[in-house]
C-alpha cells in the first residue's frame, strides 16, 4: 500500500497499528489510574482522596483546552516525530509521577502527560489511518479503539492490583516503561510523511455542514453516555441490587462487550459508514432505556449493561472515521476539534449525572442519557436527509483510491 508515494508494507502497518492501539490503552489507563489508587496515593502524599480525584479532573480539562492549540502549533511537523514525542513525553512525565516527592509535582507531571495525550489524539487517527488503503480505514479505526475500550477494564484494574501488591508508584513506572517501548517502535517503523502529505490528511468529501453535524452528534452522544459510565457502579448497587464484590466482574463484562462492539463495527464501517452511525446510536438508546426500565432486575441489568458497553464502543471509531471523510480544514485540525468536544461531552455527561443523582436519583441517569442520545440520533438523521448520500460517495471514492493504488 502507498501513503503519498511512500510504500508501507501491510505487516509493518499492522505492527504500527498495534503499537498505536497499545498507546491509546496506556493513555486511557494513566488518565484514570488515580481513581483506582485513591486510597494508596492519598496517605502517601498526605492529601485527601478528593484531592487525588482532582488529578483526573485536571487531566481531562488540560486535554479539552489544549488539543486545538497543539494541533495548530505542530501542523507542519512529521507525524512520526509528533507521535514519538508524545510517547516519549508520556514516558518521562509518568516516570516523574512515579518518583515525585510531593502532590504539587505529581499534579505538574499529570499536566505534562495530559498535554502529550491531547496531541496524541490529534495526530494518531489521521496518521495511522493513512497507512491503510481507504477501503479498510474504518476497520483500522475500530481496532485502534480497542485500546481505548480496554483501558478502564484491564489497564486500571491491573494498575490497581500492582499498586496494592507493591506501591502505587510502580503502577506509574510500568506505564512509563511501556510508553518508552512504543516510542522506539514509532521511531523505527513509522514512515516519514509530512502531515499535509499523508494518505488521510485531507478528507475526500469535505463539508463544513456535515462536519458541524458530526461535532454536535459527538457532544450529545458522549454527554448522554457518560452519566451512566460515571455512575455505573452506584447504579448497579443501588438499583440492580448487586454487591461491591460483584462490580469487578460486571465492569469486566461491560468492557469485554465494548471490545466485541469495536470488532463488529470494524467489519461494517468501511462499507456502511452511515448505517454504522445510525444503528450504533439507535442501539445505544435502546440500551440506556433498558437500563432505566428493567435495571431493577439483575439479569436484565446485566444484559443491558453489556448492550450499552457494546454500543457505546462503536461511537469513537464511527465518529473518527466520519471526521476523516468530511473534515473541511484537513483531518488533523478536524480531529483536534473533535477530541476537544469529546472531552467536553465527558465533562458534561459526568456533571449531568452528578446533578441527577443529587436532585433525583441514580436510576434517572440512563433515562435522561437516552433522551440526549435521541437528540444526537435526530441530528444525524437530519444530516443524512439534507445532504447527498455519503455512502455512495464513499464507495465511489474508495474504488477510485484503490484503482490509483493498483496503478501505483
């Protein structure tokens, strides 16, 4: 396969994709790791658990506000060196977090790591997708999203276990080590391609109208889902009647279903990009309504929790793929804006959930979330009704791109 005239061996591209998926896994893990290590970090740093929890909040805010500026500053740099720098900076900052003697230094290290993650999300989607032919980029995005799905259900529990067995500092040190290894893989294997020359640097069907719709869908879908994601453990205990000891298995089930969903969407996204978006949002609505209506029955709660994990895992790769198709100002800046709004949705969903729990009860969270996702589905439907059929355009563009690759 070729990327702007540079041949990329399929096996080499697959190894890079695996490394990038691993990097997403590590970034998601380190972002949420303090939540699993609260009771270990607080006494060691002489802080309250709420102060340790603030490390997660600050991290998300840094990603939210820095994605677009970092995309602008690095817009002329080769993606190879940008991604290698992100992994290397994450390794150094996470090692700093592991060795820090104070809370203030830990907070500073977290800010540096968050900056690396913000730039990573900007660069990784178009850079990795550009290594693959247009007809399989959706599958590549779905496989990239598997790392994102596994972070909360495998990375954080594994880091928590290691911290409890040794020290919380070893958990951060382990992430630093693996991040350094990924930096080496990127330097050795990633092709040297300028950001404006990569195969996925420009959207084949740029449309400001479609892009704005995708951004609205992003905020609404993520906001509607993250209330449940944030308060799922409380919902399972207070509404479904499970015990604290049941939670690890239930969360593992949710995460496993998310991996299945990402793999399924990878098989259909390239051929039916519109259907993947609409069906994914529709199933997400069903899952949220099912949790609200039948969540008091343990078996039903488990079934709809798995359906929720499966359906929500389709949202990030579908939206990332849509940005690659319609972004009007280049996919790097398009992805930067999308990343910021995704984090805005995370903050909005968590805040909305907290408000509902405080004013109503935790059972209302999936009901209100379903209503917000219905709005996202409505926006997506209006986009399809008022624009030329994107599906046929994609198929036409893929055929042409594959023909060009064959001639090259």
